């Protein structure tokens, strides 16, 4: 029996951000500065909200079925 490896939500959110948001950011230097400045909880919470909203939208659209 294999045990499912749990990916920490922070890593899921960071990966999602890099794939879905970062390529569309025009002011990358400003964005990077914001991320570094708020690297602790504030940045994670802001990004987590976008991630959760997107995942809820995908689930509502039947993406995970």
C-alpha cells in the first residue's frame, strides 16, 4: 500500500503563482520587491486567496472530475 505524499499548501500556492500569475506580471521587479517585502504571512495570505478562488472556480466548472 502506498502512502500519498502530502504537498504543503504553501508549496502548492507558490507553484500555482509561478505558473499562472508570474508570466502575466508586467512589472516583475515591483512584484518581486512586494513578494520579498511581504514574504511572511501577508504575501502568502494574499496569494492563497487567489489560489483558493481559482481552485473553487475550477472545481465548480467540473475540472477535477
